[in-house]
C-alpha cells in the first residue's frame, strides 16, 4: 500500500518510520454499500453492536426503508446484542419494537452485562461512532482493555474525509457535516489511531453509505472517493 523502497506501512503506523509525504495507495476494491459489506463480514457471527440505536425519531422510517443497521444485523447474525448510551432510545427499541438484548450503558464507565460477559463473541462493531468521541485513541484503548479475551475482532466504520461529496462542497466554499462530529478520518489516520490504541490491522475497505447513481462511475472505479471507511482489526 506504500511506494516501493519505503519502509512498511506498519513501520509508519507504529511510528518507527516517518515521512512528510507518505503515499498510501488504496487498491481497487469491489463496489458495495456499508450494509452489504457488514452483512458479508458478520453473517452467522456473534456480534456486539456498540452505538446501535441511531436517532429515535428516525428508526421507524429506517426500518421501513430497510436502512436501520441493527435490525439487519439481527436478521443475518447468529446473535447480535446492542449497547448504546441513549437510554430513551434503548427503551423504545426494547418496549415498542420488542427487540431484546439491548442495553443502555456508557461502555467506558459501566460494567458489561452478564449476558455479554458469559459468552465469547466474534466481533465488536463500532458503527459510525468514533467520529463522535472526544478522544478516539483513549476510547479505543479502553475498549480494547474491556473486551480483550472476550471478543476476537473489532470493526470500525466512519465517514471518509476524502469522499467525493466533500470535494464538491469544498468547491462551493462550504463544509457539510453532522454537527456532533469531532473528526474526519482518512484511511491512514483511522489505521493510525487503531494501531496507537494497540489493535492489529487486518483489512481496510472503502464503501458507499448508499448506492449513489450520481457518482456511480467514479466511486465504482476509485475506491478512495467512497463515502465510508470500514476497518477490521483484532487484538
């Protein structure tokens, strides 16, 4: 992924090598959405979905459109539990939607439920939350300590700073962003914080949030222009 005659990518990620102009080449990848990739990676797996709830007022509409990720994961996984800090939405999901195995807790402060501690899990999914936390390295470090020995792998998804729509907005002199986001990540910077937090990088994927007809040709050919980054790590 780096130019020939340079140190390895891991050397840069671990801080053993340095460059003011590192060229990271993102190889060609099949075009797919984030939903499609996660279903492929997590089918028949046991999954802990952190930040599962989404926005309470949008859940029913997303279920209608088949774009609420947690429901899709429940349908394709062997078992999927949800953890979220938004207690109101967790209660809505549990009582109004009759979806079990959802828990309201601060993953950094509270003890894990016995339902989670009493099993071994294939994967922890951090879906579109790393950009919301104040200190992503500290968050990932603490999460690694909490799940070490309990979970085999971690999947992190986050919006891609290099997505094509960001360039289009920039050409118009504007930034369009979720106002709760603290960071934009690129493929390299996401791998960097994960490595700093003690994770071992396994795979990196570039995906679309949804099928994009307006930019289909470019995003189908140039992976780095896609909406989202999906990083697979282990402990």
